C-alpha cells in the first residue's frame, strides 16, 4: 500500500480490506464492505448546506470524506459516496467512469480485466443491495436483492439505454431512472444536478435519512424522519415510530452503531428549514 495516498490507505483500513489487483472478486469485496460500513445518510448533506457560505463546496474531498467516516460516522448520499468511491477505485487501478441516472442520481461504470468488453454497474450510494458489481450488459435477468428489496437494470428499446427499477415487497417504486451507457460524463457535468439537490424543498433537504446494511446480523436498518425500520434477510419488517430526538439518538447509537453521527445538528438544520420530522407520517 506504500504507493497509495494516505487517504486511500485510511479508506481501505476503514473498510478492513487489503490492496489487491483489480478484479470482479475484489470489487465485490469493496462494494459489500462499503454498504456495511458507510451509512447512506443526508445528515452530512444538511451540515454541508449550513456551512456552504464558509466552504463554498458541495462535495467533500477524499481526505475530508475519509476523515468524516473515521471521526463522525458520516457517509453521504449518492453524490458524496459514489464520487469518493470513484477516487478510491481510480487509485487502485480500476478503469471507471461516472454515470448519471435520471438527472438525479450518480453511479459508476467499471471495466474489469475478466470482462474487457463490457461495463459493470457499481452503486454504493442508493441504499440498495448492490453488494457486487452488476453485469447488466450481458445478464438481462440480473437482480440485486435482499429481504424483499429488489433492483433490476434492464435494457430499453433504444440501444445503450437501461432502466433502473426498484421493487419493495413486490411493489415497483414510482421513480424509474434511465441511463445511457453511450454518454461519457466528467464530474463537472454532474455539478448542476448536485447544486439542484441542495435547494430547499428537494428530497434530502426535507427529511432525515439514514440507512445501513448489517449482513453479519442478516438485516438492514433504516431511519426516515421519526420512523425506524429493521428489515431482515427473510423479509420481515419491524417498524417503530420514535417520539423524541433522544430516542433517535439512542437508535443511532445502539441499532446503527454510529455514536459520533451528528444527528442533532442535522435536525436543527431541518428545523431552520421549516421541517418538523415528527409531523411526517410515513407508511
């Protein structure tokens, strides 16, 4: 690991992974570890919004991202997570590029030595069970699933265009994202979408969100505003409605195992934006 920058060494140490040559197996290890250790959350997004006048930046650098992981239990939403994962994969020698879905989501396409004529889909920033790269171009029956959560990447009629469809307990999500593998994106191409996502009223500016996979316990844990859910590998869902910030803190500490996550600060930002997370009623 001597040739890697310090942040990349720390990133891999956080994921508890060694350095290996690029391969499907190694990328699977990275994806699985990422989903189990890096929370999908908008707490960091809300804090970024509050500090923007001082920092003038929307996305943390790799150094900042890793420092937040280690010291504050922060991960991020798709833009922060997948853009920094891209940086890690690059320094590890993977060939990868950005892919925008539906003008609201950022994922990655990676080319592997075993499959030099195709791209595989990598996404650690959608709170979805992508525990391994998806060979969507050669496996039309692909499904990434866990306990009633299913994600499909399906070819559309137009060559090169695919749709991301997500089902929860057999019900299709209202949002279906499409992406075009013929398009090549630089990070600057994604910036307008990132800027829009920080506008008051946008999805992750109007809610409190945190999700983490815990495969060692055969479950995932999810917080949406004051609603806490545990979903097991067998598909059983346990729902609890929390009634105070103290209860949210207890759940974050005990169920998520993220005692340093600055959830109270994020709730204060939502309060300033006129969002009362205890008034929402999630089904």
